[in-house]
């Protein structure tokens, strides 16, 4: 039970990142219907947000400093 509680903030952060990505994707798809030719821009926005979200999740996961440094490098 104690191990589950240690990962609770990480799971919350992961859920927030996933919801944010879904919402942004829907907003970009809606704006794309009005403005054609913005597919590349939308893909770059999504890739940057996904990379940022992955970095945030890695920083929140409970692990030692040495392991975190290895994962980030």
C-alpha cells in the first residue's frame, strides 16, 4: 500500500498530461477545419507538448537522483 501511495502524484501528473494533450489536440483539429495548411504546425505543437509532458512525468516519478540523471541523459 505504501508503494502505491508513492506513485499517486506521478499517476495524477500522467493523467493531467494525457488530458491536456487530448484537449489541445481537439482544439487544433477544430482550428484546422477552418484554416487549411496548418497540419505541420499542429504536429510540431503536439510533439513539443508531448516531449514536455514526458519530461514532467519523469521528473515527478519517485526515484533516486542517480537514476533520474541516467534516465534524462
